[in-house]
C-alpha cells in the first residue's frame, strides 16, 4: 500500500448516538476534515485558489463499516490518492482505531470522488486539477512504493 496523509481524531460524545456508537454520518465528515487538513498542510496554494474561483465539488462518497467505535476512541483517518484525472480526483480513506497497547484495527474504509470546477455559480465549468494540487498529491498515490 502506498503512502498516506494522516488526520488524527479523538471521538467525542457528540459524535455518538443513543446506543453509544459513532453515528455513520461522522465518518463522511471525517473524510472532509482529512481532505481539508491535507490542503491546509500540504497545498496551501490551493486554499488561496479556492478563495478565488476554484471549487472542489464532491461527486461521490461512500463508506464501508467493519467494526463499531465509541467515544474517546483514537482514530487515524488515512487518505490516499487512487486516481488523478484531468478534472477529477479519487481518494481512498482507511479509518484505523489506534489502541492504547499500540495495536491498530481497520474499522472502516471509504472513498470520495471530487471534481475541480471554475467560474461563477451560474456558469461553473470543469477545470483542470491545479498544478499545486497535483504536486501535493504525488507522494500519496495508492500504488506508490514505500
């Protein structure tokens, strides 16, 4: 498996349901948060571009669950690049519980397809993935050698 960008998260009570396990929509939020932190730390030029006319539209998102997690579980959300097209990007996400004894458990796996768009809201059109984003994503290819 290739290198990944890692976002660390501690589950809070507000992310759980009445039964005490994590409500499914939070997994999708964490994908978005991981992607945001990637842009902040690895591609700040893209953040500036987003304040102009670049838009990143999420076209598809999914998540497959393998185990339940609860409040105060420590997670590593690991994002890899699966596909880089001219105007679209496909990411994979592994949700890994980091146990106090140092072991790790894969609890869920997800994916996300994003389209790059430019222009005003009434005339938004597909746009090439910005060069700065291509460069930032290069180390995180799913098929890279480690």
